[in-house]
C-alpha cells in the first residue's frame, strides 16, 4: 500500500504507524490533563497550606495529575515499549483504544465527583480506570506470548500488583469501606506513587537507557535490583497496613531500606553504563532523565521522613514535592525524548525517500529545559508553601507549574510544526 510522503513522493505505508499513533494519542491526552491538574492546585493552595488533605480541589489536582497525566502517559508508553524493548508484536491496537476511552472517562469522573461531593461518581471513575488497566494487562499478556525476551518482560509483571492495590484501595475509600482502616489513605498513596509509578520507572529505565545509549558496560540489563524494589515496597506496604501491630514499624523501615538499596543499585548501574558509553556525546534530554533519576532518590527519602516523623502539613508537602517535582520531571523528560520520535516516524517512516530534520533537531531544547525547570520550581515552591503554611508561596509554586505546562505544550507544538 502506498501513502503520500511529506515531499509528494509515494512511499510504502509504515506497518508500525498505528502503534506509533496510539502511543502519541495517549501521551498528548496525558499532557492535556496536566494543565487542569496544576490549575486545580492553584485553586487549592490555601487548603494545601492548611494541611487539608480532603479539599475537593486538592483531591482533583492529585488525581488529574496521577491518573490523567502519569497513568495515561504510562499506559501509552507501555503499548510502545513492551513490544520494542522485549522484541514482540502488540496483540491488539483496537483494545488499546477501548482502554483509552475508559481511561479518559474515568479520569474525568474524579474532579466531577470531588467538586460536586458525589463520591459514587468518584467510585465509578475508579472502576472505569480499573477496567482500563485490566484490558491493558490482557493486551500485554497476549503480547508477551510473541516476545523473544519473555522472561525479562515477565520480571516486570509484579509492579502491576501495586497499581491494582492502589485502585482497589481508592475505590474502597470512595464507597466508604476503607480496606485498611485508618491506614488506607497512606497505603493508597504508597501503593500508587512509590509501589507503582516509581518502581515502574526504576525497572524500565535500565532497559530504555540501554537502547538510548550504547555502552561497553553489560550489567545494566542483567541487574537484579527489581527484586529488592518489589520486596521493599511490599514490606513497607504491609507494615503500613498493619499500623500499630507488633513489628509493623520494623517492617516499614526494613521495607524502605531494601527499597533504597534497590534504587541505589539502579543508579550505580546507570552510572557505570554512562561512564563506559561508546560515544561521549549524549543528548541533553537523556541527561535530563538521568539527572532526574538521581534527584528522585533524596526526594523519596524526604517523602518517607515527612510521612513518618512530621505532621500532616509536611507529609502533604513531601507528597506534592515527590509527585509534582520528581515524577513529573521524569515523565515529562521521557515524553520529550519519545514524542519527537513518534512525530518523526509519522511524517517520514522507515521507507521515506527523502529525510527531513533529524529526530534530535525536532526538539526545541531551550523551551523544553525551561518547562522542566518551571515544573521543578513549581513542585518545590508548592511543597515549601504547604510545609510552612504559606498559602501565597504555595500559590506561586502552583502558578509556576502551570506556566511550565504552557511552555511544555508550546514545545510540543513546535515539534509538530517542524
């Protein structure tokens, strides 16, 4: 089959184009949810500074960010990464779009439910997100049957249990049946932000970096750090669920120590991989990802310390810093690496007779860097304003984050106009 190329030349249609397209749709949609998340955080600055976890705008901001942005981008990325990194064939793109519709409806239900006080609507949103996630698991499970590196792919499967736990705990709170009693909210946050998002980033980053950067160091893909991350997060979660039972606190600290050791192992492997790389030149966006992974280590420590040793305001500050600072930086940096490639493939494909700008040339690095800095500044200032009880400072931080989102959107508009 022929399609019209960008210079008027007929080229063979790229058979991978539908897979590139669905990933792009997910990522752009996730970016669209990020703006309303920051806007809700601007509105919730006063509540955050007062330590009011249950403020409707604050809950809307966190869920638009975690589900609308992080989870939507992660789902789309997995539809691309799983078959590429583990050498297989995506089972069904159609199922991917069914999953996409459920994810969008579920995400939209969260702010609608929180702001109207209709918790049944929040629960319905959680059920839609759960359905979307189960379809993703089925799609990836079928895809795994075609993978050459099936054992390596299955080693990542345990991380999905943490998202299932987070979703079930959230639905339970929405319907008034918290599964872990007073610890349910803490367990929900731990399972979602650390157990799922952070662990997923840490177990996938070595595989992605081995693709992005060629190195003489061969230990990156063979790292066994994932087991420590899984066991550590599970132990910390179990101790949190047991609350004041004998040995619960010991399980929490043992879990976090194991998790820290696993995280440090990942960073050490990445350091050796970069140190022994074959080409000294490295894209700036790769350095942004690399730097973000290192910065996440002390941020996670700050979050754990705040939750375990401080009051509700500083615990909320640690959560906001970790989510809107570290996780947003990493996901946005990865998207800045992946989206220009998806755009390039959509325009030129493998079979193009003539080539346009290189993939590296498509990203306006100055704009992208400014957006990431604004994200980091927004997360930090919002956290400081929350911790010190300064509503104006928290609002300034949220406004900086919103400005960062506008810069990032303009960056991607520039990419798509190239």
